[in-house]
C-alpha cells in the first residue's frame, strides 16, 4: 500500500518540465551521428538514443495524462502558475526530435513506412505547436500574474515550438514528398517560422531589459539563460533546411527565382542569427560564471544546457556544409562533443534525482498548499 501511495504521489507531482528530458536526449541522438569519426558506431548509438527517447516520451505522456485523470483539480493549477505552464512547449518540441529521428534512423528499419509515419506525426506536432504557442500567452494575458523582475528565458518555450516544427518540415522536404504535399509543407513551414521567430525576438528584447533593470535571475533559474539559444539556433537551422529544398519544390511551378532567393536567404539569415546566438551564448556563460559561488542545486532546468546548445550546433554544422567551409564544421563538431558531455552529466543527475524522488515536485501544487497553510 505504501508503494502504491508513493507511485500515486509521483503522478500527483508530475509536471511537463520532464519533457525537457526528451528534448535534450532527442537532440543528442540527432547530433551524435554527425561526428566525422566512428560513424557506424555513433549511428548505432544515435539509433539507441532515439528509441530510448521514444520510450521516455510515451512514459512521460502516460504519466502526465494520468495526472489530469486522477488529480484533475491539482493538475489545472498549472494554468495559473507563472512559470510551469511555459513547459507545455516541451511536449511538441520533444515530439519533433522523435520525428527527425524517424527520418534519420527509422527509415533504415521500416523504409518508406517510417516516412509516412513521420509525415503524420509532423501534422500532429504542428497542431500541438500552434496550440501551445497561442494557449500559453492567452493564459498569461488573462489568468496569470507577471512582473518584469520575475521574467526569465522560460517565456520562450511555448513560442519556440512552431519553429522547431518548421525545422522538421525542412527535413521532411528532403524525403521525397509528392510535389503538392511538398509545396504545402514548404509554405506551412515558413509560416511556422514567422509565427515563432518574430515573437521570440520580442521576448529576447524584453529579457535584455529585465536583466538590465533587475540584474541576474535567482539561483534556481541561472541555467535558464541558455534557453535564448533555442529560438536563435532553431531559426537559423529552419531557414537553412527550408532554403536548401525550396528550389526543387518551386521549380515545377515556375518560381525558380523565388526558390533561389530562399536558398540564399537561408544562408545569409543563418549567418546573422548564428552571430546573434554567439552573443547570447556568452551572456549565458557570464550568468553562470557570476553565480558560481552560489550552490547551484540540480533541477530539471539544467536540461536547458542541452537542447538549445544542440540545435545551435546543428545550425552551425548545416551552414558549414552548405557553404563548404570546413572550419565552421569543426567548430560545430567541438560543440557537439561538449553537448554530449553536458548531456551525460545532466542525465546522470536526473536519474539520481528520480531514484531519490527529489525531482517529483510540482511548484504549482506546492504554491497552492503554502497559500492555504499561511
């Protein structure tokens, strides 16, 4: 009975920030096979990580659904919480890494059937991404209380979802879609890019103002500064992947010049975004450095070190390949190795935290209990 109650308590406190584990694991599974050495070994490891990521996503989805079923009144407290609701964005982004893995690893297992699965999952991911990117701000504007001094880069999570789906659309275009379908995916992906990147830049501007006026975030949110790399890296990778496929999609409808422009726009735009990302990367490192004397307790926010950096690495690598510049690719390889090392540290700490049950804490539930106890 005690074990049953313990398991129920885990469900009761299960929050969507656990899906950041699937985001980080997914980006490492996609990155590791890009290394230029031991390709067969790393491809096999990447496949295993992709399968692990699928299992984790299914497990987390089941646990979070169970929370809404068995603890509905407590689960809906997230709607009023000024931080936890943003992590709903981790769900479609975690799914996007699985879709990308279907195209990269799954085609070796099920051939064209996996491409068909990836296409259908992509439409589901687009629906979830748009839903989250609109629903979370609606809750911010109507039900939650926010102040500039309490703002963090976590605000970016629901907004980035659409451009992550756009990058998956770019990969789908490279996998032999029919022309009508490919044109729909191309146009839709560019619209998703605009739906995400432009609002994300607005949030980054506000974040800059917040840091200038109210200084660095509190200790528990120190690592969240790395999240700024997410929309920048994904934005760069998306227009690179979409621009690369645009000419072959638009040529049959006599829009070759537009396709060529999209291709060059992807290269130029990614150069600018990657430079912008470098600035935020240094700011994030500076923030962590300034907080080094404080004891940085591990929490699931540490996963902010994995996905944003990983997607930024892939953007640099794709840029290096498209302009055939080896030094840029070598920089990406070094950053990929760094991301893998960070992932190993974070996954180890996460396993320990899960084993000791210290990570199963719902901030929105704790806040509600504290309100009544006071």
